[in-house]
C-alpha cells in the first residue's frame, strides 16, 4: 500500500524565521510527526525491516537530516509507523510482514516500546496485534483515548478494506477483539478500490474525531474523510457519525492530487495549535 504523496501535514507555524518548502522530507511515505522538547521527529515507511526517525529543531531541517535507524524488526516490508507518548514512554506502532512470508498481503500490526522518554529509543518489541479468530491483513495502526479508555485503531481486509477499533488495557495488551469502525459507503471512498485506511485521532474541546484515508492510494482521488464520536460506546459503529463529504480531496485548481495518508501535530509557535482544526473541518 504505497502512498502517492511524499508528505502530507496540516500545521500552523505562526510568524517564524524558519522558511521551508514542500515536500519537507523526501522518500517519506506514510509520514507521522511529533514535536517534543524543542525538536520535530518524523517517522515514515521504509519498505524494509528498519524503522528510522529524522530529528530536527526546524521543519526546514528535516529534508537534509539523517534518517537514524531506531529499531530493526523481525520481519520485512515495514509500513506506516507512528510514535505516541503514553505514560512517559514512546510507543512505536507499525505494520509489517513476517520474515518467512511473500507478497504484501501479509501485513500485521505491531508495537515496540522506548526505554525512556527519548523518541530516538532504543526500542524493545512488545506485541503483535493478531486476531486469531480473523486472520486477515491488518495495517495502519494508531492509538486513541476516549473517556480515559485506550483503543487501537487500524485497517483490515475483509470483503473490502475497513477501519477497526480495539479495546486495550495498555499500548500492548488488547482486552478484546477488533470491532468494525467504518466501511466505505460513499462514492468518494470507492475510487480505484473500496478503501478505508490510515485512521488518525484528533481531539477538540471534548470532541473526538478520526480522520481517515479513503479510495485507492494509487489514484489522484486518494482523499481524507472524517468520523466523529457522537454516542457512548466507541466499539459500536453506529455511535460514530461519518461526514458525508471528504475534508481534503483532489483539487485541479490548486494542483492538489491524492491528499491521503495524514498526520497531525501541534505547532510550538501557535498556542493551541491543532485545537482549532476541527472547527475548520466541520
């Protein structure tokens, strides 16, 4: 599942002397970024068994900084890594195929844990997220917290490619099976293939959102949709509202194509950062 865009981010930097142009980093599909203790950390798909992180004090520095390997997995074809700070440690979620498999339909989701609060690791393997009752390809893991309860987000192939949500006791211990979160229903989710993938959490003023990728990543119509939690049970898909129109999509006028796989972080130069984003999305 190769993403067409090198990088796609939404961010505010306020007034800053740091000048940059897109793409902010080359050879970085499925990008995920955090800002922590004065540095930007960027992790992306490598299509290998190495997971690397780029670290820079400015966004403009990410283009030339070294991609440092922080963990080597027992497998191959690593996709869509993300790092999340949870209870003082970083957890690096990713999907990959086992070393003894072939092709790309063998991906499963996994997590490793940092030794401290340093995003650069080192990292120790913690868990495979394999549902033995439904052995299908799983990918694009992420993490969300709703009402103080932790959940794993991801995508999986059934008859079509859907989003799932799974209850967790901690970042590496599931407490139940995966539950359907969203299936492709609108025409803009079915361009090239029927796809929901790349779910990402977004929080604002007590509201909880999931921004996700829709349609085939190989097309210029790879786009972003939005779910909002509007009920009481996150494991019940009817308690989520799907917005009927995409929130980011192809724009011929603006020369924008395939704005799919997404990530969000707060700019250090705007107090509140992405807390303002859902108002614009909704």
